[in-house]
C-alpha cells in the first residue's frame, strides 16, 4: 500500500512552461483582469483506495455572507468525512457550502476546508471550480504528486495515514507561557524545557485570554519549534456544558443545556483552526473532556457519591453528545489524534466501575457522529496524583493469607497504580470493539511522590494494612483526594512508548497550576469553590470522609501556585539534578 504526503501549495495557475499541464480556467478576454475567485486544491495523503484533500477558496469579488463551491470529478471519487464545510455529492458533481461559522467571505478573504474520500484508478484535480456560479482560477496537485522531502512520512496503520503512535520519533511542543513561569521560579530552569499540554478551558481561550496566546499563536510557535522532524502539539478540550458535575473548583462557563453553544462557539472554531492547511505538518494530540464520562459512571445515580448535577448531565445526555461531537469533528482532521479521558485507577479500578466505564466509553465513541476510528486512545490520571508504578507491592500480594485487596488503602480495587490500570483497561476496551492499535497515555506531571517520605522498600508483614501503608509511594491520606495534594512531586518526564500499550508518559496538568482555590474567590471564569481544596475540610463520601490533604493558600484552578511548584520540584521522582 503506497502513501504520499504533499506540502500544501499556494493557489497558482500552472503554466505550460513549468512542464505540467495548465490547470487555469480563465474566461476569454479576461487575461489582464484578476479572476473573481481562486481555488487551491491539494491532495495531502493518498493510498490505494482513498485520499485526504485540502481546499482553499479565495474571493476576489464582492464580499459574501455565504458561499457555495462546486466541481465535478473526472473519476469515481466519493467524499466521506468533511470538515469546515457541508458537502453534498450527486454522482461526480460535488457542492461544498459554508458552515454557520465560516460563511463570511470578504473581498480578498479565504476559506479553507478538507475532506476524506475514496477512489480507484486515477485521482486527478478537477479541471473547473465555480464559486456561486462564477468560474475560478485553479491551482493544486493530485493523483501522483512528488512528496515534499521536508515533511517526514509517518508510519500509518490505517487509511487515514495517521501514525500508530503520534509520539514515536517526534518532538513535543514546549508551551512558552508555562516555560516562562517555570523558569522564573528558583530552580525552575531544570524543568522549564519540558512539554506540557495547552488547556482550552473556555471559549475565550481559543483566541487568547488577557493578552495571552490563543490557539493559532501556539500552533504558529509549534511550527517554529518543529524544524525538519515531526512535532506533537498537545491540547486539552475542556468546556462541556455543566462541566465537571462532581467538583465545583473546575466548573465551567456553559450551563447544562448549552450543547449548541458548545458545538458552534467552541468545537467548531477549534476544528476550523486545526484544519488550516498551514498546520497540516503538525501532529496534534487532544485530551477530550477530562472527568466527564467517568462522572456519568460513578456519580450520576445509585451510589452515595451521586450529585444532582451529574444526574442532570446523565439525563440530558449532553456529556455524551458533546464528547461524540468533538470526536467526530476533530477526528476527521487527518493530523489530529484524540485521547478520551478515562479517570484513574482510584476512581474506576473496581469491578463495579470498570465494566460500566468501558460500556460508557464505547457507547459515546460510536454515537453522535463519532466512530472508534476517531479515537486514537485513552488517557488515565489526568491532573491526578496516582503513581505510575508502585514498586514495592502488587495487587496480587498477600500477608498472612490475606490479599492486599482487603487493606483499607486498596479497598478491593483491582489495581494499585496507573500503568497496570491503563494496560488492563486497554485490553477491555479492545475486547469491547475499539481498534487493536489503541494507545494509552498516563499523566505523570505530579505523581512522583519522592522526597523524604518515600519508602525505600516493602512495609512490615505484621498486617495487611501495615504492609500496604509501609510499601506505597502514594502518600495521600486517601486515593480519592485530588486537589493540590501535600507531599506530591513531579513524576516521570514525558517519554514516548515507555511500556507495552502506552503511547507516552505526558504532562497534561502543567506543574504549578492550581487544582482549585483553598477558599471562595470571586471570578469571571465560572470556577466555584470545592471544599476538597480546603485544607481544613474533613471529607465526604468520595474520599471516605477523610481530610482533603490539600495545600493552603491556593489560587483559582489553572492559576499559578508557586508554593506547589516548589514542592513538586523538591519531591520529584525521579529526582531532579
């Protein structure tokens, strides 16, 4: 199976002198006048039975509030998925119309869209395009082009041409805003060059908040960092209606019923930017809506952890609708790799939770336009503190004939760390119908648990609780504690393909960014006050009514927390140099 990747070219009229057939269509007598419109049509990836293409139309006539581009194929090309356009096809005739968010086309303005299509035989560029009935100049490449040597061809495993593991052999984008904050801390230069995810946690973040970098600015900076090799840009998609129904600290701006706003004002603009041909050479990894689907499994009815907000989100279906829509729209972009959030072992690792979670994940990934092909993998431990590996005890250990699952800490969980959970969950997901090349990510940004409190070996064999408590590197009071945990440290540095089935260790939660404020803080970000972030709080059913273990004096979620960053460096494991 042959595949090619091409550089996207500007819309040009090819001339006979270039050695290629002329593709320009110019009305008679108009040679000296600017064309009313120009179309650039480029095949990006091509394999034996299909291809992806990028199209840019430039309007040189009067401004338009809506547009329709038409062309006719000379072969049997059939368009399937499309993004940033509404496509209809009758036989060989194709019509691509604007979406609700990109209908404005001023004089000199351009609109870009793309699609995936099937074909057999030849795959030539259509000879003629019309914009609202007016013939355009044409430029582009199709069929059997020459690959651009500056863009490495990935090793794909499916017809989309996507890499099996986007992190393999690639650099990863360093967010200059986080890097500057880290470098400004005493000792922070030791980690300021590490790649972290960019959180798009509200609509305004797409264009940048308070003078900060927006999505395009990050992607433009990524192109500068890329050089001649591959580079992964990491984004968190995080603005569902009724977001984070079981935690007030990370509530969002959209109400429980704002699903249309989520689609048109949040996902659609992100998809429009990511599908810009300018960024086709980047690999873009997205973490889709942390905590949302796990909350539907454990906190939406029938348990002592149920919240009214989660009951509402399960009833109206807007978590599933939003995640499905995001997977569909972003998954259709050839260089985007979607990872669905799957909680952590201390949330979903019990027999009663992991099976229903797999069912929930599969149902959501195969509805509302999404399919399993839109899912590159899953991520565990997002913004959490569970160790990647517990080195001194295993879930299969026993003490005096008692399994460690009987200990108060493990509490009958099937897992004691994130890597075993990720690998076990992966097997169940594949068995349920997800693709066999499914990859897992683990957020290791704050799960190192080094420092003086870290055990040096197994605990005493005097009882199952003594053994587990003396062995575990996770020094939290309870595995359900999640906010600004005292004693935590930086974990494994971001690494590609560290273990079987694991695409990468990543830093999703940028170290030094708060999980939530220690007390109520007025704000315009939609973020509430959660008592789990209050160091004086005695707990609730979700943490076994234990103290929160949170650090004092924390700012709002996502804001810089210098004291926490210093602690994370001090307790890093592996230790910092």
